[in-house]
C-alpha cells in the first residue's frame, strides 16, 4: 500500500518508504539505492523534507562510496532544504557543525561557486 502510494506520486509516502528502506537493519546497498530514489523523487517534486532526507542520505555515506564528495553533496542538499524552511535540515546541519565535520566549509564554497 505504501509502495503504491509512493509510486502514485504521494511525497509523504515517498519519504516514509525511503526512511524505512534507509534505516532497515540489514537492508544493504539495494535498500539504500531505493531509499535515495524515493528521496530524490520527493525532492524533484519540491518537497523540502525530501531534500533534507536526500542530504542525510549523502552525509551518512553512499554504501561503497563513502567519501568527502558525497558528504559535501549531502551538506549541499541539507543547506538547500534549511534555506527553504526545513527545521529538520537545520537541526541536522547544526549537528554537523557541533561535531566538527570538515565538509561544511567545502560545501559552502561549492554553493558559492555554483550561484
């Protein structure tokens, strides 16, 4: 039922399904890829929470490709979502700042260069 709603274009269902897939224990890379697919679709439909979860996905690290470029991409999407009013994304960014993650400065310079 949730899959049908997500496939039908319901952004809240896309986010719920993406979260289930992303945080499912033992889900592996295929679940992560499917989660990213639903977060990306929600983002493409203008959902700021979908943008925030897409950022969280990249910040956590793409399975098999955990690197600073993906973290920078994650911070980019979190910043975009926070700028559009997402308190959730702002909370996640504050966690990155307080933990001293090194990718925030790089993401800031990337956003400035692309603007």
